[in-house]
C-alpha cells in the first residue's frame, strides 16, 4: 500500500518495552494497525535504564548537546519485532526505579524529564531524522508528551498535532519557577495557555495547542467536559469541543482468544467453555448453580469494588457465585476476603496480579463485573465480550460504548451483549445482578447473547481506521 503519511508518536511507555498501564498497550499496538491503513508511524520514548541494552548497534538518528542539562540522542532499535526510537539521555533516564518515580516518590525532575521527550519530538518534527524520515503529524500521549504540541506551536511550526488523553487524573504539574528552564515562553503563562492553578500543567499546554484532541472512548470524551469527570480541566476541554473526539482502544485478539484457551471453544461449540468452567470451579473449590461472575481488577474505589459487599448477598441467594482476582487498596482486599469466608463454595478470592489466571477465568466464567465510577475505555469488558463472558458494567466511559444492554428491544433484535447499569451505586448494581440471574436462567437467550458478544469487533482494526481517518482529515 502506498504510504499516506508519517506520524511521530511520542509517549512515555510502549509494549513490549515498558508498561505501567493501558497507555503502553495503545502506543505499542497502533504502529502495526496503522500500517494496514497506509500510515507510517514511529514511536519515540525514553531510554530508561532497563532499555539501555537495546541501544547497542542501533542507528543514531538525532542528537543534541544540551537536552535539558546534558546530551541526548535518538537511537533506532527494536524489541520483540516492535521498532522504536529511544531517547537516550542518561542524566534524565538512566537511574534505578520506575519511569515516573523512585524510592522517594515521583522524580523531582519529572517536568524536565518529560519536557525533554516532548522537545525531542518537536525538533524531529522540525528537522526530521538522519535517515531522511520526515514526519507529517505528531501524536502526543498524555501529560508526558503534552509539551510537544506546545513547543511546535511556540516555535511556529505548521504541522498538525494530536493529543490523546488516556487518563485525565495525571496532569503534569510543574512549578512556575521552571518556565524558562522548560523552554516555555513567559508570555504564554496565563489562564488561556500554560497556567494552571498558579503553576504549569503540561497536559493543559497540550490541550490548548494540539490541533486535535482525542480520548479513548466517545462517552469519556463527553464526560471530560463535565466537572464530575474533567478533574479541573473540563473548561479547557469544553472550549476545544469542536476538536475533541473519542476513539475506542482495541485488544489483541490473538492473545485474547477462546480458540487458544486450554480447552478451546468458538462460536460453533461452547463445550470447551463448560470444561474451562468446571476446571476453574475445581481449582477454587466453587460449586455454583447459577452464573459464575468474575472480578479481575485493581481493587480501588475507581473500580467500584466497595459496592460489591452490599450487592452480593442477594446474588448468592439466587444461585450466583463470584471469583475475584485483584490487588490494591488493603481495605478492599480485606472486604473481598471476608466475602470468601462468608460464602465458602460460592465466593473465592485471589489477591495478586496473574495474567495467566485471568485468561483461565475469562474462559471459564459466565459474566465479568465492572462497576467502575469512571472508566476512560476499559479492557476487561472487551476481553469478556471476546470470551462470551458477558460484561455487567456501569454505564460510564468506554463501558457504555462497548456493551449493549439486554433490554427487551436489544434482545428482540439479537443485539444484546451484556448488562449496563446507572448510576454507579449499590442499588443499581444489585438490580443488574438480579437481571443477570434472570437472563442466565434462560439458557437459550444467554447462548445467543454469548454469540453476539463474541462477534463484536474488539480488535485494533476499527480503532486504527478511526485514527487514520483523523490523520487523513489533517493532511
Ligand atoms: P485500568 O487500566 O484502569 O486498570 P483496564 O480495564 O483498562 O483498567 O485495564 C486493566 C487490565 O489489567 C485488564 O486487562 C485486566 O484484565 C488486567 N488486570 C487487572 N488486575 C489484574 C490482576 N490482578 N491480574 C491479572 N490481570 C489484571
């Protein structure tokens, strides 16, 4: 396919090199998915200490003697078949600890560390790379790359930029004393530009300067313009409403597939799923006559885990069971363990992070509960769809956009794929679980919903086509 254009994707993490959250999955999945759409995308990310061995033998495609306090260079390399541009600047990234924090909390020089990443991105937009690769569009992700569209604007560069918000909770705050050190023009320090509650916000800088803004679901894009979800930036985003859109994430449908489960199954036969359920119940000592519901989640208030204890007794009384895999808030871990003690044989809990177990659970469970208070996109419900493990979700963000609730109209036309509820509270969750019991009791309808769910297009193709259309519109 002829190349339509080149995109420089600037981000702080990328699968399979380094991941702390869903951002890394998106950044890592897009280049291959966009190649199929005719867009040539390269990812620029910092060379953190664990990535330094990848620099050996890589081509140096850009350099600077003074990248915020020391030399920096961009080296083209790859890992696990994924090509990547690593920004090597030892004074900023070669240190023991995580990408954002060390033993004493957030790195004090995070503003400079990610300003450097953003600056390198903007300079590559201006000058291109030494192998004659000249990007047409810059795509910045989250606060870590927020200054990149801003530098482009302040340096008078004309190329378009896109900023994607994966999580509005992190806004990249810096002291106003750093204005000059961060190479930001003093005259931009005002309420309509860089200034945010007396300081500097790199996310806000990106939001006011990027040509287009996206977030990871259409519903979250609307929610972000309201105080309940915008976390202080709702006004800024609302002012850009004409340029804001939501693009759902996808999932890797080869890794997450019932056809590669230990007891495989597909649309043609659910026998393997029944076997997976039996094995899972054996493993956890469960005997559940009704639907086996799963929770696979960080155990936090965001995820609505605190609503479970009050909503679950009626569900158990109605024949349901619950299997929980997660870790997080110690009080919520304790509350889940207390449920397992209260309902032996019906509720089981594993505290920890275990991807292999999560796959066995998706294969063997009947439903997956996601009662989040907010959810920019959410992956769990998409894995649930893929495995015919029907999602029971609060109607927020990406959950509202990916699950079609089993109301009579949706059931009549065979469109239903799960259950959504609102508001995110115990009463509505309890009603959703009651509905789950009723639907599950009608196995014919249930099997139809499973098939519809498994047919949903949750891969990256749809997302990539939407991003490609956005890039097309900017050319
Ligand atoms: P968030 O990024 O807010 O935690 P997402 O739903 O976008 O929520 O992504 C979370 C991912 O992590 C999902 O794929 C989920 O299955 C997985 N996950 C969460 N907790 C665990 C766990 N304890 N063990 C295995 N996988 C988990």
